[in-house]
């Protein structure tokens, strides 16, 4: 039986999650329909945010709403999907708040980040391990830590060259020279948030801990969401005449395909039961 403390965490997390859906739609519509909002950004930055906002509007917000509804009906798999999407949106809105020059969307970005962040935290805090039984197939047990390792490889392939060039050769990354960013925002987020979360999950899986099997789909959904968001950016960069770096494009296309396939494989091979 759930405790009173558990009830308020779950209830508040659901309310904040629904508010996240609304704020995601509001941010996307503002960015897409109010042309002057990115007047001070580079053409490449505009293209990227258009692609990201469309992914948020067409995929992230609807999938979050649907997964929340299924979660309320008792589906723990849906709950892990909703947490993964919430974590992705928190990651995304954090970048919106610090990448863009001050514009009319600042308060919305701030609200969307704060709400999605605490929705993620409370959703995780509301999980009671003693009330969940996990049954994983042998394939899931053997392969998941290696699948998550692909996420680590992608992060290293994407950002290590720029960082090495900066430290060894004092070469300024293109994100600062072309995009006019003040620092490497996305590598900072990936190395400080995504990489440690993935490493912790791999460690838990190696110890065959129940929490590892719960965190794994959350990390996979978050990583897949990021990859799809970046692919949306790449499409609009091509449309608006600011081609992306080809090696990075290939890494994201291959990464999205592999992570997407394994996410489906994982959910087919895992079972969560209430006890």
C-alpha cells in the first residue's frame, strides 16, 4: 500500500507533467510563429531551434501526454517512457535558457525548464522499488549495458575532438565562432548530465540491481529523444542553407537508428509487475 508521502509525490509529478505538456506546446508555438524572437541569433541557430521545436510539438508533447494517460492506468512501462521524455524536455529547456540571447521567450523557457525538471525528479522519487517486480529476458540482461555504452561512444565521438583541439591547440570551437555561443553548452550538458546518468545505469545493471532495469529505458528514451531532436535540427539546417557537419550527421543518424531499435527490443524483453 502506498504511503501518504508517496501519494503526494506521484500526484504532484503527474500535475507537473501535464503542465510540462502545455508549456512545451506554448514554447514551440511562440518560437515557430513569432518571427522576431530570434532576430539576434545566427541563421544556423534559428534553423536548429525550428527543427527542435517541431520535434517537441509533434512528437515529445503528444507522446508525453499519451504515456502519462497509460501510466495513470497502471502501466509502469508507460511511466518510464514519460520520465524519459520529461528528462529530455528538461535537458532541452535548460539549453534554451542559456544558449539564446535574451528574448521574449525567456520566462516561458524558465518555467518549462523548472516544471519539467521537478516533474522528472518527483516522478523518479515516486517509484517504490519494493512494490515492483522486474522480469528481464536473457537478451536484455546481457545486451543492455553494451547498448547504453553506445550512448557513451556517441558523446565521446561528437565532442572530444573540439575539446582536445581547444586544450592542446587553443583552437576555438565553431560553436563559438559560427553560432556565437559563449561556451560549449551542449557538450557541458552531455558530459555533466547524460554521461554520468548512463554510467550509473550501466553500473547498476552490472550488479543486476532492479533500479538499473528501471533507469535503462528512461536513459534510452531520453537519448532517443535527443537524437530525434538533433535530426530535426539537421533537416532544417539543410533547408535554410546552413549545412551541418557531415561526420556529426552520420553519428546521429546511425545512433538514432541503433538506439531506437534497442529501445523497442528492451521494452519487448522486460516486464514490470506490481507486487
